[in-house]
């Protein structure tokens, strides 16, 4: 069986540190930008994350790119 792979979505997730709670545990907040152009470079994703960071008062902890793929069975 042959499988056809179609990239269907790219999502940028940026994790910010909002400080520490009363138990000294770090409080993290994730901001998500869905439906980004799948052909965009990793550098463009990181620049978007830096732009998001410039509008925040919190420290940026992590930047991730998530890709979604649709898998279809090739009937030929």
C-alpha cells in the first residue's frame, strides 16, 4: 500500500514565563498562531516569535513549530 502525504497545517507555539507561583513553580503561558503558511522558513517562524515576544512583558522560554499532515491511501 502506498500512502500519499499532504502537508495541511503549520502552527507556531511560543511559551512565555510569567514568573513563579507561591510554591516557587514557574508559571508558563503558551501563545499559538495557527494556520501559518506551510512553505514559510524556520527563520520566518522564529522572526514571528520574536515579534510576539516584543509585545509581551514576559520572558520567551521556547519556540516550537508543529506540522500537520494528511495521510491518504493511494488507490492506484
